[in-house]
């Protein structure tokens, strides 16, 4: 099964080797046909502490690194 890759914006880089990424998805409401925006935050592993708040990054699914981290940064988008 291929690993999922998501794109989002870094909202926090305060923790060591960890960033928080806000991923927004858009879809049409099935009944009202209105475009709905939903967002979710993911904690991702950033080994070199190279990403800062406001950067656009791609994150990839990985094996659990800690209690909350199941994603790792692939590359800056």
C-alpha cells in the first residue's frame, strides 16, 4: 500500500525535531453543492530543524516515531 503524501503550511516549530503542519482539504457538500473547507493539524518529524513557521511542506506517512508523530517531512513544496 503506498504511503500518503499531504501538503500543508507549518504552524509551529517550537519543539525539537518536530513541526506542526496544517493541512486543508476542500470538497463539495453532497447535498448543498457548496465548497467546504476542512483543516487538520499533523505533527511531523523534522530531523534537521530546517523548516520555520509559514513554510509550505509535504509530509509522508511513516511508522510511529513518538506518541503523536506518524508523519515525516519529505521536501519543501
